[in-house]
C-alpha cells in the first residue's frame, strides 16, 4: 500500500471513530477531551513496514563494511551479539536484518580473520533465508549452537572476544548472566579469559551515521513536530477544561493513527503565575495528569517517536492566551530569546567535530555567564536509540569527556538531541522565573550542528474564551 493511501485510510477510519470527548465521557472519573485524535498529514512521508525493512537492510550491508576497521581500532578479535527470545538485544536490529528473532537464543558473530577480512556468522534456531544475504553461513538446526561456537573459536583463535558487558549504558551492557555463562562454559576457561567489553566498539558502531539515513530521520522529525503542534493547539486543548492527562492520551492516539510508536511516555509541564516551582532531580517536575490547563499557563511537552530504527526527541512550548490578549507578553518572548541564544552558542559557536562534549559545555556556560543568562545544558546523542551513544554535551560531560579517547569527542555526521533550558525572571509573575525548555534533533557538520527542522522561536498559541486572537 502506498504511503498516501495509508494516511488516507487512517484519516477515513479515524473519522468514523467516536470522538475522544465522547470516549472520555464514557469512562467514569475521566475529564472530557475537547478533540478528536487523527493522523497528521506529515505521516504521508512515512513508508510501509515492508519498505522500511528493505531500506534498512540496504543500510546493513554498508554498516557491515564499516565494522572491520572499527573492530581493529578497538582491538576486538571476535564480537558476539546474543539475542534472547522476548528479550531482544538492542544491537540485534542493527547488526542483522531488522526482523523478529524468536529462536530462544540466537547468536550473531563477527570475526577479524586477518587477510581474509571480516567473517560473519548467524547461528539461529530457525532457518531464515534473509540471513544468508548478510552472513557467511547461517548455521541452523540440527547443529547445536554450542558446537558451532566452539568450532569458530578454535578455527580463528581470536585474542579477544568482545561482549555486551561492563558498559556504561544499557546498549553496552546488554548481555544477560545466563547467556554469559553459556558462552563461558561453551568456549572454555581459556576463552573466558579473553572476554572483554565491546562497549567502545558498540558506541562507535551505533554513533556512526550513513548519509542516506538523513532524509528518513528528517521525515520522522517532521511527524514528531506535526503531532506536537496539534497537541499544543485548540484542536486538543480547551482552556479551563482539558487536563494534562487528556493531552497525553491525545498524543498516544495520534501516534497510533500515524502508524508509529514512542520510546518514552509523553510528558507535560505547566508553569503559571502564583504557584511554586515543583522540581524533580533538579529539573522542572512533570505536571500531574489531573492538572487543568488554564489561561495564562505556559505548557511544555516532551515527546518522541520511533520509526525506521530511529528515535526522535522533541520539546516545545505553548502559551494559553488570557482574555483580551492577542500575543505572548514581551517578557515571555525575551525568555524564549534567551533559550535561542543558548542554542546558538552550543550548536554554532562552540561545537565542532573532534571537540569533546565537556569542552563544548564549558565554553557555552562561560558565554552564558558573560551574557547574564541562567542556563542548563543536558544534550545527548540520539539516533538508533533516544538516549543514544556518543559524546554528550551536558553538565556531567566535563567529568567524563576530558580525555583524548575517540568516543569522548563529537563525531562528524552524528545526531544529537539539543536539550537545554534557560530561566528568566518574569515581571508579570512578580519576578518568578520562567523556564523555557527546548529539545531539537540535529546533525553535526564541519561548521557545527544543524537542526533537522527549524527551531521554535515563538510560542504556540492556544486561544481561550475571551482572548482577542
């Protein structure tokens, strides 16, 4: 089915569904929602799953071609990725065809065979013809996987066997205890002595982007943006009636209508005059679902989608007009301008390929102090996972990114989620600070980071009864 036909079908189907308001009213104790949830037009650019798989498999060939030099840089002679049934390894869909694997325990083995180059073996419980296109020999039943693993180890005698152990992040410490014991007992005590962490290899592999991925990631970001714009509008929000929980449920419904999923629960924050600033772990706290959105509120959303093996991450701000207002107060505009200035500093003035994340953060904060802007930066790599691997630019990065190690430095072409905020005193709020929090997905060029979509420079406006807009 063609993408346009898919979206047309989604729109037609959703139009026949009961409204979100009617659905909410049918559930005891749940506030009414003043909107319908339906697919955004931008979803027309997204591909059917069969085409997604085909394109991602074409990327896999190119990724495998990059693997041998990476293994040699990180001194990994054999790399074993273990996929457990119903407990997929985060690497599986990026080292093998992105298809379901339900063979109890499957193994993807990569070996530096010296002059013979890279050897690749898929040891799976079920025969799968697509594996034969990417691996030297898809070993299957009735040959026991332990026999094949022992034979490969004895044939190639790698100096090191890289595993998903002892990493700093979930993607790099994914090997379970039972799988580790299986490998140790299968390969023997001498082999176990060669087991090392493949963390640095995994990080470089996942943080290396292919040029042809960019258009598909941009399409994912466009859909993310469109859903957020609708969520922070009168299509979803009726002031004095709609709750934070209603908006969250609308976001979930729009995900389903667009044919994508999310990798984290959508979060909303509400700032308003006369209320204390609730915090959580040093950040502005998420608003309770029962919070009713009112005129004069500043509403923030944190949202992302998953598509084509990628995750997006997106934060935007809206203002609920009060009776008689046509626009946001000037002090609120200055607050957003401060955040835009912070974005420029991080992305354009201080970030370059090869710089450490710690250096970019430190230089940015020096500039913000000179400008008298109260700022926080907590940007993170993104791409194959929402909280991806690579060099971070945040308040923790000076503690871990001040070395010359390759993975502590910004990698040309890599993707990052530029996540940050500024706090600006608002006269209309008796000097209480307004936090303008932004998060935009970007890619690194020789001249710094560039956004996949234009950044937000003005608030999304939500009309209320009596507003002059």
